[in-house]
C-alpha cells in the first residue's frame, strides 16, 4: 500500500474516537444534505485515490457473500455453489457467509480481482460512501475509516466542512 494511503489510515486510527464522535453526531442529522455532501466528497476523493495501489479492503476484510453472489461467482468459476462455499467461505457469528481467510483468495498480485466482473455486491458497493441514507450506515463508515484510506479522507474532509 502506498505510504500516503497508509499515512491516512494511521491518522484515522489515531483519531478513532474523534471520528466516532463526529459520525455519531451526524446520525442525528437525518435528511438534509448529508447524502449530497458525502457523495460530493466521495467523487472528489476517488479522483485522487487509486484503489489498485492500496487494496487494503481486499487484504484485511471480507465482504458478506449473499446466495446470489455465491451462485454468480460459482458459475463464473465453473464450480458448484456447494463446492464454492466449502472451499472459500464460512458462516460468521451473524450467520453471514464470509471468506475463510485474508487476503481475499481472488486478489491477484497486482491488486486486481480475479472475479471482478462477478464480484460480490458488497465489493461492488464498497466503501458505501456514495449510498443514499448514509446516516443509516455511519457505524460502518466509522469502521471503514480504519480500512480504507479514501473513507478516512472523506470523513476528515467532512469534519473540516462541519
């Protein structure tokens, strides 16, 4: 991971409580232009961030695999869904299918994804900072400030705006 990306994560880890408190305060501001502000910052930051130089999400966390994801990826890999689950997944404490290990088994050495065209919905939507009703996932956003340097930067810039 590029050092500037690592620096962003290190700063976010140091100010974990500050980010947590800030995002908690935003939860109370349902509606308004919170979605619009996040979406603008999402676009701005992702003009600067190259996910292929980082891939920390793929190296450290697992997406949730829904049955549709499992079926789609299995078909792409030409294996049965049961075999896919046996080989790559387990049920977590919430009853969701997640990867057996990190980094992701489908992460190539150049940080590209072997199953990119059919990747799980959770991967396609990550880091979720351009979602509608962002106030509903601010806890997840806070967690993602520790994984994704782009999210760390988005939250940092949002704090500067408010």
